[in-house]
C-alpha cells in the first residue's frame, strides 16, 4: 500500500550493509557523507525531495530512486509515491503562507536603516509548515493564541519598533484580521501591511523583500 511506502523502504534497508547499498547505487568508495544521506532520506517525511541536494552523482530524486531500486522496491509504487510527494511540495511552495504582522505604529525618525533591517524579522510571526492547510477557523484560533503568547514573551515591547499596539493576521496576500493584544478580533483589513504603504522608501524595500523571501 502507498501509505506503507516509508515503512517498507526502512525495513528493506535495515538488514543490508549501508556500504553495499551505496556501492550498488554507484558509489565506488562510499563516504561518511553518503552514509549520512541515506539516514537523512529515511528520517525525512519527504525523503529528502524538498531540499534539492546534489552530491555530484545524484540529486534528491535520483538518490531516492536509486535507493529504491537497490532495495527492490516496486518501481510503479516508487513512481506513484514520488509523484505525490512532489505534487504536495509544489503545492506547499506556491501556497500563500499566513503570518502575523506586529503593528507598533512605527514612524522612522533617526533610526539607521541598517539597524531597522537587522530587526525587521521581529515584526513578522510565521506559523509551522502546513498551517495554511487548516480551516480558517482553526487558523484564526491559533493566530489569536500566538498573539497572546507573543505579548507575554515580549511584555508588549518590540524594542526599536516601540510598544505593540495591535496585530494583523494576514490569511491572504492582501486580507487580514486586526487582533487586539488579548487576541480578540477587532477589525478587518484589505491591502498590504501598513508599513508597505507609508514610511521611508528604504524601509519599504526592506519590508517587501523580507516577506518575498519568507514566502
């Protein structure tokens, strides 16, 4: 069964000497890095397909396919499983990842741009992988909990950015719920985060680049 693919692969690898597996895969002189790669593939829920690794012989998909061939895995099952994982990973890459933006009403005065850039990440709170797949109700509930945790962790003060006034939970690119410091929903917004509309041009560029990189 497709759901037992990982268990089947682990069980097939277990009785075989790792060096022999690697030699059969084409590694004439297996290294410790090669041995570690086998284990990391077995440990990873995505079999290493998400990292795009390459060791001058195999990319991530090629390594997994070679490992499956050497251990006698069914090729049709291997193709099916790899295709499903790749489809899920592609969906993950393309999906909008909800986040919280911490609003302090910041207005730049004398703060140097390099200092603001170094602290820019403080204004964005991301969620675990796959969070976007949850229902809207569950997303909002977890966002409210994260707000309360963040207020407790920071004491309501974000350092160079100032005192926290509220939070914006962006569940779509240009749509957000406004949350009070206790997590209560107090409003809704359409449009980019406020700091991408007003503020210094240098800081706007930094803010925009930060979100693109995180998405």
